[in-house]
């Protein structure tokens, strides 16, 4: 029974020997980049873990006989890690170094880094938020375990080699030189030192803010005394972070790539990019998108709520594709500070180190390896929730104020009747107008002037100012604001005219939302309270499916129902990754029609401030591209790392920042752009399929191929039975149902059954039915990469529908 390595074609005597050979000789350590190919008897299955690889070898290739011509007579190389057969006299053969291939020796010396594998285990534990005391305990246990294993192996090997054997001394020397990889990683300082040297961790620095006096008890006298305490915050140097990022060649290639399109598909397609002096003259200049927010680290209902509330600044590079920036470890830390310090000393003081670095980047740039010219950059946009944006930009932080809008100086009374940005009553903010307001604040000392509280340090930048920041947050505006507000009013209307409140909840809880939305289905709705009590993902799931749940009880052309359909039309345009110029015009009309209808239906209800912000959406899209790329969903998910990592509340910011930087370093050491995960794979005879011959001809494959029940690529799940949008003809999407997923190297192909679709306006969905026609499509060639569930409307189980999540171009 022999197994062959798919890299160097070496024969090994067991599956365990093959696994050790791949680990030690070729350096294939467990991690994100691991991709193992079976290659036994022509098997082309690929595996992402050694456990699955071992199970496959034992289950499928347990009786391998090498019958390829010329292979059985090929001598087994002495570099094989398989156990060699002993001579008849029981003496172990001596191995001479000169017999080994020098190239293989060098490769082995470079890749025999078991310490790296152990360090990766520690880094994974740290990245998951495990306390250092627990990690230290695990390392100590593993160190003891490996010592016992080494002792046992030494004893058993020496029992096989007799005392008089000439190789015994060499064997003893080898066994004595076996090192315990955890011995150099058994303390916090040791593994940090290794991480710094191995991965180049960007260390955060403490910046002094000021001195305050706290009361401290004297343990001897029992009296309290005032002691000085330094207030500090954490800053991660921008230039060092950028240098660390640009060590990755794949990232460098994306920085240099162009992403211009006739559609609004990215920041580069907006008018702000084209009018900005830096970006227009240097198209590849760094587009630094900053995020600001506060989050609670303690129990929000406990006695320490607010005491340990932290503020954070993150950044991403908009030069990179959106699917890379959506990864939490590609969101980089700028500053971490106590929210109380931000209120006491002001955000301008906390922003100063970062702004100073951005000024240098604007003027002097930085040297990079992938181009001879200096790379310049500046802030592209600052994003966050409405409270955070108003705070960092210097506007009032109360939305009950007379002037609460960041884009215009419309007062809150006029906002109830202004439904379009082109209304003459809307006066947009400008640099000149803001300067007048800043001057008024300095001269009079008023608390605010037309919604402005203070001048921001951001205005000191050469290529960016507060007025240039036109970001809106569709997560809080729509999903956690307008949508919940209006759905609550709709449920009240349904309860008064069609269904009881209990029946409404029964329909919502009993509806099948499909495989893709199984984690986002609404679980508890507060139908009698002020809000629904749902998060953003649950609101999106419920909003998209309300037409299928209640359409059979609401008559067509009902105004309350039409208001819901208008809101869905707005949401689908706003959440689209690609938007045309015509869609922005349609969006402006839809928003005006929606607000007008709302005031007609609910004359006693006011439009909330988030309704007013919606009228600026069309112009914002034309300036900075799709709003989906500046929303706060992924940034807020980043908070989970810090919330799960905090174990004590003494000097909170410094250990949290350090843990984050260690996790970032480990992530980027194993960084891969295209990550493909799949479910259980098997080799299936394509000839068993109706269109098997077509598949074989298309792929130029044998009749058997590697198939899977599900696959995940770029964070998107595909499974058999879901639908995908293949193309768009005459503004109508063409769908196909996945019946087979074929994996070939790094490519994903779907075998689809064609679906005929008809749009049903009352349901706001596409009614589909299968057509007796199969075809094949590459995943990269899909018109829209997100899949869809085939769903049914409530009470009707004969027809299937596809509910879109955005407008598909």
C-alpha cells in the first residue's frame, strides 16, 4: 500500500507518512491557504483540512496498488518521511547526508518550522478573544504533552536499535536534538517577541491627553488622597500600517488596478473623485475611508454601563474591491479611546496624530515597492452612524435641534413639507457658508449656528474638508429607522382592517424565509411597542418578505400597501452595487412620491429626521457611488472583536489594541484574496446526468468530476436548489436553478435549469417556473453574484417566487 505526493511524486508507505511529508517537507501548514489535492489513482478531489484528507484516504484509497508504468521500479527517495523497512537482521540502515538531494535538504530546512504551526495555534486563540491566562495554560499543557511524546518515542526507537549498531549514536543525537516547539512560546513575552519578528506587528502607541486627579485610599491610614492619573488614548501609526499592508503583492496589484465604469459602481465613478484635486491628478492615490463610532464594552444594563464605553476610529482603503474590505480583518484600527475622554478633551485632539500623518501623505507621499513614484493619499470619506458623523464633523449631536441636517440648513418644520433636494427652500451647505458660521461662533460664543457647533480639525487637510463628506448611513436610516417606523404603522393598519395582531405574528413566525435568510428571520417582534425591536438584518429579511406573507389579504391599489411597495423600490435602488444615472433620477421621484403618500395616509404622524436625509440620497450616489459601500454594517461587526477580547477593565484600550494588532498580523500572514470553501465533495459520474455529455464536452473532462452540495466564495454561499441571475435581457433578469456544483481547481461552475420569470408587482417578486433546458455557467460570469431562494407566498404552495435584494443591471 503506497501513497504518492502530488507535488514531488514521492511514494510513501502510509497515509500518516504522506500527511507528515506534506507538512514538514513542503510546509503545508493548516490555515486559510491550505489546499490539498488527493492525486491517488487520478483522484482530483481537493481538501481544506488534514482531517478530511485523512478520512478520504482511509475510506476511498485504503488499497492502493501503484501500477503506472515505470513507477513500481522507481526507488523510494531517502527524503521520504515514511518508516523504512528494516533489513532481515533487524538492524536499522544508516543514512548518509551525501545521499540526499541538496535542493530537497534546503527546502526541508526552510519548511521544517513546527514553531510556526504552534505560533499559529496561539494566534488563533488570541484572535478569537481567549484570555492570555487560558492561552498560557493551554501552551503549558501542550509543552508537557510533547515532552512526554518525545520521551516515549526516544525509548521505543532505542529499543529497536541494538547497542552495538553503528547507527545508534546518530539516532541518539537526532533524538536528543528534537526540540519542543512550545518551549520557546511558553510565556506571553516569548510569543509576542516571535510574532513581532515573524509577522511584523504594527505596535500601537499611547498618546498623552492630560492629567486628572482620582481619589485613592491609603491602606494604612484608611484616608483618601488625590493622585494624578494620565489620560491617554491609543494610536496606531498610519504609515506603519500602510507599509505592513503593502508587503502583500496581491494588495499592491489591486492598488494599481483601474475601476472606471459607465455605472456608479465604486467611489471612482462619482463626481467627487473626478473633481478632487488629488484623485483627479493621481488616479491611484490612496482613498482612505474612515469610520468613527462608540461602543459599550461592559454590560449595558449593569452598574458600569457608560463607564467603560470606548470610541474607535477604523479605516479601509477604497482602492480595494468591496469583497476584500468586507472582511473584518481588512478593517484597520486607527485609534481607541474612552468616550469620556473624547467629551472632555474633544475629538479634534484625538484626531490630531492621524490628521498629521494624513497631511504628510498628502504632501510628501510614501515610498512603495510596486511603483517608482511616491504614493499619495487622503481621506476619501468619513462614515458612521448619524450621531457619530455629526460629532466628528462638528455639527449638533441632537436630532431634535432646529437644524440637524449635515447637508443643508433646512429647519425641522420645513422638512415636513420638503421632499426633494431641488426644492428652492433647500439651501445646501458649502465651504463658504460654513466659514461664515465658524466666524459667527468665534465672534459670539454661541452654542451653535445653523446646526454647526465647532470647527473640525478635518478642515486643515489640503484635499478634504467637512463639506466634502457626503456620507449617509443606509443601515440606520432605512433598516433601523424608516423601515421599522413604517412597517409598525402598516401592522397597525392590518390589525384594524384585516387580521388580528396575534394572527399577524403567527404568519410572520410561521413563514419559511428560505435557506439563505435562515439566520436573519425575525424571532421576536414588539408589535405593541414604539419599535419592532429587530436588528438591521432581521428588518431587511422581514421587509423583503412582507408582500409574500400578507399579499393575499390586502387588495391591490391599497394606499398603505402602495407605500410599502414604494419603500421597497427605494431600498432596492439604494442597496444596489451598480447604479445607473437614470436610476438616480428614478430614486429622486420615488422618494418624493413616497414622502407625499406618507403625509396623505398618516397626516398626524411626522416624518422623522431620517426621512429628510433620504432626499439627499440621489445626489450622494452621484458624488461618491453606491451607498452600500459606505454603510456601517461591517464596521459595527468589527466591534465584536473588542467586546469578546476584553477580560478586565484596567487600562482597557492598550491590551485591546495590542490583541487586535496581533490578530491582524496573523490574518495578513495567511492572507488569500479568493477563498473557496465547499461542503462534502465526491467524484460523480457525469454520465448519470441527463446533460452529462454536454458537461463533459464543455469542461473537457472525463465522465467523472468533483462535485459538492454547497460552496462558499468571497463570503457568498451557493447551494443546490438556490437560484442565480445569469443575465439581464430587456431589463428582465434571467434566472437559473442550481442542480449541480462542479469544482475544478480554483473555478466554480454551476449546472443550471433555466427558469422562466414574470414580475408580479403586488408581490414585489418574480414568479418563476422551470423550463426543460439545462446549461452551464461559470460563477465569475454571473450577472449578480448573490444567490436567491425559491420561495412560496403564504397559503399558496404551487407557485415559486424570487424576491430580489437590489436592482439587477
